[in-house]
């Protein structure tokens, strides 16, 4: 199987500070997965702890759910983990036909 994944595009960049702070925050938004065919797909990464916090906050506000476009849940939100998940999903066809 050929690799469909090209790269992650961080809308506001990804520097050393982001490398340090992203795992501490437990999420990263404003990310696009670019495939070899040039298509781009918006994703948001969360770790399980941050996801639970967000869901609890939504429930406290009377909303019984939490949703984010292109949500991908990781054990830890690092650049390496984001790239690995995006590559795997791309090669499994996750983004095929996605708008």
C-alpha cells in the first residue's frame, strides 16, 4: 500500500514552544491533514483527559455532548503522535471522500 499522507499543516505554525505546551494542554486545533493528492482535511486532536474535561464542562452547561470537527483522540498529543495517527488514518482510507 502506498503512503497517502503528505504532512500536517498547523495553521499558526508549530515551534519549540508548541512542542512543549501542546501535550500539557491536551489538545491541538487548527490542524489540517494534507494527503499526497493535495486534498486537505481539518482535524482536532485531544487526549483522553482533556476530552473528559471538555465533556464534563459541556454537561455542566446543560449540553449532553461534545463535538469537534475531525476529532482524533490520542493517548498524548505530541507532534509525533499526531503525525502517526494522521498517517495511519490516511492509509486506512479515513479521509477518502471526506469533505
